[in-house]
């Protein structure tokens, strides 16, 4: 069986124009149609262009899958140019679905928000529920699936802003009128523009009706790795896209969203005062004392030696969640001088179980706009390591200088010298440049420690680590991802959106090689080693520790095993250390070299 995390080519079986901007695409995709729930989404790949998230508009027992796609930008426009019989890649289903609660369900749809609600309505009707649909659009020709909802036996109410069909005005006014008129609903589901859904929540909160919303954020990896879809520390691709109104009330929903770079952007109505780009307040965490696991590296005290790996999320909220799940310190996304969107999708694939490849392309909001995230991460009360990158001495120094001038609350810096699928790989390939950057950045960030992150992609990672040590590095982080270029064989095209199809492998394929490199680093270096690469279990941590690592970063396991991996690995470590009579994990560090 193919893993679900690679796009599989499917023919467009049927195309139907629904409105001026929306077409329904039909596919035969039994592997998705057979298991999906209303509210879930798929990723639609146009080879050589991009891959975008689209909600499932209908899935039938015979394998038919329907998607309603609006022509809004590059990829969706290219999709609209395709014809029946042409191929696109599909993968999924992803995310959470709607819970169809109660006998009387009301669904409020704006624009193509009617798509997931159509699947929800069909399912609810098949289970004998009463469904009221309120649908709004700018004008009659923008209304989507109105007849279809009627044919299912739903009670359909329509509103258009220009009055060309149904009630003149917005759909939330129709909901308000129905509620004031005494309409009783057991639950409300909604999908549409964010401000419309926010108004739905105000109305249903007053009426005390449980409400679920299908929300949109930028989706890149689609499976909880990159954090692009962050919404208040929740991941829309994994924890959503369907959320309850109560959960969203404690997030930035309705105030701001994020650009492809991760930068915060207001979602205020045109002309309205811009909402502040601040989050719902966070309570300070108090890390538990963990005597068997507590440690100190480069003068920084940690309650335990487990961290997240750089790049698994960039928001302060997500870093806070890692700490709440048990991380002893957290590492940011690599942050550069300027805002970067990263590469088009696909950016993340699962080639085999627990074996991944990514080509994110270092998306980040830029160092000047990163302070707000670090302020939020501060509430986690664990040391924060700021990962930085740049391709010249000047660029790297500017990043470090800005972080220092802004007095960012970080305990340590990690210089990512080794992203294997971006132009920044040039640093690792140029030892004198690496040396110069480390020396200059160290001077700027001192007295805070600086770790340098290397990969096995160059012939002699240990030699490079020695150079970094000579240049003033305080620790070495090993290893970054291993360069790869996966290809779709039917089209003979690379899967990944990186211009040359390159990406970096992570996960289980790195476990053995990473441990070997850490062993060699410990033999040659005098610096603490931060291990990263294929850590899934306490056994992996023990192996890396015996080979010489003092701290342990977990990346891919966050995708395969969830945030619970921190708690599980810590429990397993504590059991092992107690059973074997160790008093602290530090006693294991480098043990393999003392035998
Ligand atoms: C879970 C989910 C389900 C979705 N379901 C549908 C659906 O059923 N039908 C449909 O037509 N669209 C749906 N979308 C939105 C769709 O994914 C975006 O419109 C699409 O990615 C735009 O890509 P593009 O290359 O055409 O446009 P771009 O050129 O990338 O962008 C065009 C505009 O759309 C914005 N945009 C891009 N991606 C997103 C996004 N993920 N969310 C919100 N705004 C975005 C950009 O900021 C820009 O303003 C869904 C999004 C999510 C997250
Ligand atoms: C989606 C993704 C994004 C990443 N982004 C970064 C990054 O910004 N900076 C960095 O130094 N490493 C980055 N990495 C590499 C990881 O930090 C880590 O070195 C690698 O994934 C190996 O660890 P793992 O096998 O536990 O995933 C990224 C990896 C992935 C999968
Ligand atoms: S898109 Fe959700 S975490 Fe990457």
C-alpha cells in the first residue's frame, strides 16, 4: 500500500462549471473517497506548479470524489485551464472532520465554503437529520450548489449582497432572523470568509448553540511538520481545519492570519481599523523538576535534554506547546534577514513510514518581525534557542545584530549552516566562509553561546565541525537533513517544488548515520554535541548519548508520533536510568568511548 503522503496521479474524470469562478472537479479516487469524513481536505498537485489544500465537496461509495475549486491565484488558475482526462496529483484525506451533532443541524456557507458543507449535508441527510442551509454570495451567479442542497431535502435560505437572488444582504442576517424567529438548532456548522464565520459565532454564542467552523490558513506540509498553518499554536492541517467556536475564541481567529512566510497579517474588514497582531494571553508554564534528566549545556540549565528540532514550527505558541508537552528547551525555525515565502508545494513527502523528505525553502517572517513570536515563547519558561541563517558574513551578522539590539529573549543561537536544498547550502560547501561567519556571529552574540549545525552532505562533516570549533562555536548540532531528489516516475518530474527538485531527507533514514557522526564528533571535538536525526525513542537517545551527545532534538517523530513523543521518551528514559542505577543521564554521555 502507498503511504498517504505522496501525491498520486489521478485523471480529471469530469469538470463542471458552477459559477464564474468555481468549477467542480470529479475524480475516481476510492482510496480517499472510501475513508474521508466531511470537513477533511485533500492536497491537489499540479505538477511543476504548486500543490494546494481543497476541502472534499463530496465522496461517494463508488470511489467518486468531488472538489469545488475557485480560481483565485497561480495554482487554482492553472487547474481551471486543465481539461477532462488530464492528470493532477491527489493525496489525503487530511485533518479533522465535522461532528454531526443533533437532529437539527444548521449550515452557514459563504462562497466556496459551500463545498465542505455539501458533503456534510449529504452525510447528515443520509443519517436522517434535518438540515437547514443558509448560503450567501455577492450575487446570484456566485451561489454554489443551491439546487444540490435542495435536492438533498435541505431547507435552503439564500442571500445575495446585490439582492439578485433570495434575501438582499449577508447570510449572517438570515441566521440572525431565523434565530430571532425561534428556529431551534442542535448545532451549527459554518465555512466561508473569516469575518462572516466570526459573526456566526457571535450569534450562536448568544443562542448557546454548539458551533463548528472549517477554517483556512496557509498549508504547506499538510501533516503537522512545518507549522505554516499555525492558528494559535494549533495546526490547521492536523488539529483542524474543523474547530469548535470555543477553541477558536482563544486564538487570533478573526483578527489576523499568516502570510506564506509566517508573518502575521490582519484580516480586518476593508476600511475597518486594523486589529492588533497580538494573541490571546498565555499563562506562564512551570517546568517540573526532573532530577534524572536535568542537565546543563554551555551554561544553560535545562529540566531535561529533549528539544524540538529547528523548522518544526516557528510560532511562539507552537514552541510553547512543545514545552507544555515536555521539551526541556525549544528551537525556533531558522530565521533570516528578510521575509521569505519558501518554495511552492509539494514541500513535504513521506516516502516510507517514518521516512520523510522536505523542501520548505526556509520560509520565515524575517528577524525584525520575529520578536513577537519569541515574546510568546518566553511564557513557556524554558530556554529558547534562536536558529539563524544567511549566506554571507554581512547577512548573518545583520541577523545576529538585530536579535541582539532588540534584546530578543533567547538563551542560545544555532547557526544553520547546512540546509541542503537552498542557496544557503553554499555556506557548508565553503569552509573559509563558514569559519568567517562563525567567528563574526560569535563575537556579536557573545556571551550567549552559539551552536553550529552541520549535515552529512559534504564529505567531511567532522572537519567542518573542527573548523567551527576553531572559529569559536560553543556547540555542534548534528545532523541536518540528507539531500535527495524524489521523482514521480510516470511524468518523470520531481515531486518537490524546489526549482531543481531537491529536498532533505529526515526521519528513520538518519538514525544510523546520525549516531555514527555524533560518535566521530565526540572523538575529535571538545564541544558539547546536540544530536538530531531520526530520534523516535528512548533507545535512540541512549545511543546518541553514549556516542557523545548531550542534548537531543526531535523533529520527524513529532509528525509520526505527535507531541506526546516528548512525554513518552522521557518516561522511557527515566525507567531505564532507574533500572540501570544511573542517577542522571549525563553519566551516559560519551560512555561508548570509555569502554
Ligand atoms: C483546509 C482548506 C480547505 C480549502 N478548501 C478549498 C476549497 O474547497 N475550494 C477552494 O477553492 N479553495 C479552498 N481552500 C483555499 C485554497 O487552498 C487557496 O485558495 C489556494 O491554496 C490558493 O492557491 P493559488 O496558488 O491558486 O493562489 P495563490 O497565488 O497562492 O494565492 C492567491 C490568494 O489566496 C491566498 N491564499 C493562498 N493559499 C491560501 C490558503 N491556504 N488559505 C487561504 N488563503 C490562501 C493568498 O494569500 C492570496 O491572497 C482551502 C484552504 C484550506 C486551508
Ligand atoms: C519540515 C522541516 C523543516 C526544517 N527546517 C529546518 C530549519 O529551518 N533549520 C534547520 O536547521 N533545520 C531544519 N530542518 C531539519 C531538522 O531540524 C532536522 O535536522 C532534521 O529533520 C533531522 O531530524 P529528524 O530526523 O528528527 O527530523 C527541517 C526539517 C524538516 C522536516
Ligand atoms: S501545513 Fe500544517 S504543519 Fe505544515
